[in-house]
C-alpha cells in the first residue's frame, strides 16, 4: 500500500479543501479522538490486554480510508 502514497495524497486533498469542508473533517477527527485521548476515557479491553495505545486520528485519515475502499472496489483478476 505504500506505493500508492495514500497519506501524502490524502494530506494534499485535505490542504486543497475549502475551510468549511476542512472543518467537517476536523470535527470528525475530534469526535473519533474524544473518548480515547481528549476525554481521558478508559480504553477498550483490547488495548488493555495488548498494552497498545490507539493512534490519534488525523483529519485526513478519513480520506485515506475512502481511498483504500476505492482501491478495493476495483476489479481483481487472478
């Protein structure tokens, strides 16, 4: 997946957005992060068992998820 440069592409798309659209992606990222980071909420059991911490969701992560979905919607032939 690295060869697709998804993060760089998503960051560029985010930078090209108008202020209103950026604010929507910013608000979504804040909502994803709220229970884990900003609110000091307890982590789900999976994190406590593995000792891992979730990464902070960034505004362009939603764009990366969409791009991955788009890639997997393509035709795969053996």
